[in-house]
C-alpha cells in the first residue's frame, strides 16, 4: 500500500506527525518514507509493507496529511505504475530533470584513458551545447589482464574538467560499495563542480549487496542496466532493490541482450520494449546504442548502425541516450571500435532531434485521438 501525502507536506507539521504516528502503530506493518521531487512539487509517499490486507483504506485516507492511497500489486512496489497515472515519474538532479517525457543525451568516453581525451571530449560537448556525459573510471573487464580503469586517481581531473566545460551530470559506473565514497570524496575535494549518476553495469544487475548499498544513499541517482542474460522481470526486480532501500531516482537502461543471433551486432537490440517499460514502471528509460551495436559500421544509406539503432529507441520514446564517443578511437583503451568520432557529434545530435520530433508528432497524433473519444 502506498500512502501519498498532500503536495509539499512539511514533516514538522501536526498533520504529518499525526499521520505518521497512526501508521507506525499499525500491527505487523513496516513503514518506509520516500520523497519524490517533481518539477513543480515535492511529494512524500509512505510505503506500507507487511500485513496490508488488514489495513482499512478509508481510515488511512481520512488521516490529516493524506491525499490518497494506492493499493499495489506485488511486482515493483515502489517503481511500478500500479495503474495510477497521477503518481509522479522522475526526479530533478543538479539542475536537470529526468522523467518519462524528457530526453537527455549522455555522450562521452566508455573509459577515461587520459586527461587529454577527457578534455577534448568535454570541450566538444560544450561546443555542441550538451551538459551530460559518460566517463568510466572503474571498468568491469572480461579479461583480468585488460585495462581496469584509472579508478579514483582520475576522479579529481575528471570533475575539475567537468566544471570547466559546464558538464552538469556524469554517468559513472561503480563496481563496489567503496566507490560511492571515493566519488563523493573526490567531488567534495574539487568543490562539487558537477553531479554524478551511479551506473550499475549489466554484469552487476543482480549484485544485490551492491544495489542495497547504492539504494541506501539518496543523493546520487542511479542508471541501472538491464542484465544481458536474465528476464526483464528479474532486471526490474533489481531496480526495485534500489528503491526498496530508499533511492527511487532510478533510470532503467537497455543495452542489448547477449546472443549469437544478434550478429553482426554485439548484442541483440531490444529498444522495442521502451514503451512497455514506461507502462510497467515509472522509471525514465535509457538506451545504450553503443554497447548494443558494438561497432562503427555504416550501412549503404550512409547512416552508421549506431545512429539507426539510436533512432529506434528515440522513436519509441526513450528518455536518455548513453553513447560512446572518443577523440581518437584507435587509441581508446576500452571499446574503441564502437566509439563515434567527435566530428560525428553534431550529426548525431541533429539526427536525434529529427527522430524526437517525429516521436512527438506521433504522441500528439494519439493524444488528439484520445481526446476525440
Ligand atoms: C559501459 O557502459 O561501459 C558498460 C560496461 O556497459 P554494460 O554494463 O552494458 O556492458
Ligand atoms: Mn564499454
């Protein structure tokens, strides 16, 4: 059961205190509070776990701070939609908004290999008016002898350069609970010139202890990648691990499924399920065309496969694009073959704009026919 309080309810108010006290005294019920920061309002939701069948909905609805009560199904309790279209989706972070309507492009390095490539990358982003990027400091590699990322050593210069080039948010994968602290310390040391979204990679989608540790903090949002060899339900439950610990600022990322049937692409592109994800959950949906396709190959129409696949996600309503670029792909230490060139960035942005406009037109077409009914 979710108890949704009136917008902007103050936790020190009498109404809040009375409501909380009543709920707290219910038998066999555990409470968890969740703050949802929307564009225009701040909503407090109280989740009731346990023997909720015995709780009288009308009594709870009559409590002073309560706006309404939603009974939820077992699946994806916090992040699911539960047929309640009025619940807010998304969150604000570091001056940007992320929800199921917005579209943010995170173009950047798969892995930070040198200060020079970070600077060239960020300079190109600024020139193209982008304020988000990806920068891998900790890399999960198949081969233990491969480059593992510069780790915490590169963080100070990555964050300082982000400040210099007005980057507001960096998607950065973390592999261990300790990395939360390392990133937080480096941001503090450099005066918090930028923000970070913690990325959980496909290999760690079901690393439950890592998910719980990330979920226990509420400052940094999370980009959770779909597991490459598990069901969608299992991946969505992984997202719910984050939310069940208190962090519901979660973006769900599709990055392709592992199967040899996807050849010549690296993974089987699964962007057709963007709309289904938006229906099942309240999470913004990200697509990662780079790790799906895995190469810079171009088809006879002159359009690179990565652009084509990006378009498939955007036309389906994707809310974020995570894409690899590199100033000199031949010298990249990780995933060079799939990195787009900096000179391709303006075209990438333009192409996304064209497709996004087409999506918006499609959406309006259906909105219009809905209101005719
Ligand atoms: C990445 O985005 O750098 C990455 C390792 O992706 P994935 O977890 O999808 O393989
Ligand atoms: Mn990669």
